[in-house]
């Protein structure tokens, strides 16, 4: 049971890190582009 919980925990951490790598550039790019256009 503990191993299953650990695997779930690692799985969610993995998904969370992937989402950060995907979402952060999209959050930064519009800001940098708007600053450059202004």
C-alpha cells in the first residue's frame, strides 16, 4: 500500500513538473512580447 501511494505521489509530481515546463513559457512569452511592442 505504501509503495502504491509512493508511485502515485511520484506520478503527480512528474505531471506537475511537465505542466510547469509547458505552461511557464506560454506565461512568459506574451509578457515579453507586449513589453517589446511597447
